[in-house]
C-alpha cells in the first residue's frame, strides 16, 4: 500500500509564470517516490510536486 500524507497546515505552491495553487488543511496526497530529503506526491487529478521531509509534523503528517 502506498504512503499517504495529510496536510496539517494549508500550503500554496508558486511557480514562475503560473497561477498559485492552494491546498487546504486536511488535503491528502499519495506518495509516488521517496527521495533522501523529500517526497514526490500526487494529487487526485495527477498534479505532482515535492514536500520536504523536514516539514513533517509542521506542515504535514504521514498517515
């Protein structure tokens, strides 16, 4: 079974040339890949981005 991450704090992703993407507290993501310093996560609509492992229990928690 894949790992799941839940946000415990809202986040906003910003990329140059794109509109900001907001995720609210309680949003869950599927972990796609585990890197040494971060996780690559995927939203239900297929959008992927990374979450820093150092933010665990600050911004997100693993379920």
